[in-house]
């Protein structure tokens, strides 16, 4: 089973993962030099998809070795560029490019849907307070995460509508039991297409 823990910055994802799933954890990570989206959407999308695929392969290896993997943030990561497009942070070609690369990676089983998603909803003011009291992390993109928060929730609400029982809107007191109920649509491109079709377009 692969479990994804999601929510905006300062929602408590990493703390929960460290306390409840340290031995199964696939940490959040980024390339040493993040791609410049202004240089062109295609190359940035390729670099991010390759990085996300690396995290997915880590999750699959962890699952194979230990029966469960817990990802601090979703390796699929497509929700981020979609939310950026939703809120006007990037133009549509960035979303289209990332969508195409991600779909191809799913087809080749380099990326996939998780078996469970634990999404921590949090009031932005609470997140701000938690961020202000946590001096251990700089969180340079925190304000952006706040702007994207509603769109992130909408993404996972749509996922919950398409794949029922996969999303829980909390971080539970203990790691969910690995009961073998894996997601039958892990690499299902048709389900991916259906999900994308159900996503709303941005309102301008």
C-alpha cells in the first residue's frame, strides 16, 4: 500500500509522517536546481515529471520491501501546476505540458495513483500561526501555498468523487492499517483521463 499525506505548507504533514511513519517514509524532495518555468513549459514539465517519477519509484521500492510506503506530499504532484493555473500563477501551456508528461509517465507506470490519501484541511490563519512558530523551516513559498489552498482541496475532492474511499480528510492518530485494499486504478490511464475531465476550468 502507498499512502500519500497532503495539505498546504505548515499543515503538519511532515510532523505527522515523522511521528507515525518514519520507517516507511518517502520524504518530500526537490531538484537541487529547480527548473525555470519562464524558459519554457515543456522543459520544466519534463524535469518535474522525471523528479516526481523518481519519488514514485522510491515509494514502490519501499512498499515492496516493507508492505507500505508513506509519501510526504503526492509524487504525482500534478495538482500543484493545476492549482497554479487555476489561480492565474501560470498560463495554460504550463498545465498542458505537465499534464502530457504526467499522463505518459502514468502509461509507462513511472507514476501512479496512491492507495490512500490523507489530506489535512487547515484554516489559513492557523497555518500562518504554525508557520510563524516553526523556526526550523524557512518555507519560502508559503504565501503561494496559501493562495493555492482552495484549489488543492478542490483537486482532492474531485479525486474522491472519481475514486471513492481513497481520500480521508484528516491525519489520523495512527497509521492506517494495510488491509490489502490497494487501488485498482493505480496505473489506469482511462481513469486518469476521466479524473482530468472532471476538474473545473479556472474562472477568470
